[in-house]
C-alpha cells in the first residue's frame, strides 16, 4: 500500500542536474534551447498526467494521443506546474511550484515517486530518503486519514489507462542530457509567502 500525503500549502520542488554528454563551446557548457524546452515540456507532461489521473475533477478525461497536444490537457489553473526559478548555468537547477490544490491531492509525492523510476537519474538515495522522511514527519500533523482502498500509483494509472503514457514520459525524460542528482521538496508557508 502506498500513502499519499495531503498538504495545506504550496510545495516547491527543487531539481539539481548534472549534464551528460558534450555541450561545450569555448570551454563553457552549452545546452540548446530546443533540448531545454523539450525537457521542461516533458516535466510538465509528467505533472499533467499525474493530475489528470489522480484528481477526481478529471475522472472523465480519456488519455489519447491528444494528451501530448498543448490544448489536449484541460487542467485548471490551480493544478498546473509553475516555474519558481531556473539557473541555466552548469549544472542546471530548476525550482517549480505546485499550488495548494494540486499539493493537497498528493501530486508532489507522486512526482517524487515517478522520478525515482527514471533509470539514469542517480539520485543520492540516502539523502533523498532522509529528506523524504523529514518531509513526511513535518506533514504528519497536516495529513488527513488515508482510505484503505487507495491504490498505488501504477494501479491508479492502469485504472485510468494512463500507464503507457506515464512510462513514455519517463523514457522521454531519461533521454534528455539532464541527470538529476538531487531533489528537494519544500513546504511553503503561505503566510510568509504573502508577506513578500
């Protein structure tokens, strides 16, 4: 059984990447805009697939080839992935925000579970496990009761006929020249964010 954690705040996910392959010009690392935009698109597809397959608002959505089209994923604004910051210098780092509505549905945890399946992302397992345990501990008070009938991620994807699409997205991400070596999940305090 697999437990989803429900959060009462926006969530920031930070990715740090090592670049594979040769992308150097005059001694400086370079990545084409096409490669970077394609990677960001695939990361966005992963979020969209998880939202469409797990949040009840989208239970009538049918996965098809149209999923990959820009207008093929009818997500509400509060379920979309937002860019917080990007450092394009080597190594690439990326921070995204998952709004409250999506984080309340456990989307950060599902993204975390998904990226663990990407074969060439050699994440620091012990560090990642410790950070996850800390995040789970921090969220314990905010967790609502989990129903006994909850299915693990892959079972949910099978039920929604989305497993092949999910595996395809993970393959696409794994073929990009970016290899995540660290992922952090941070719970944003809404009161502090609103003060800024």
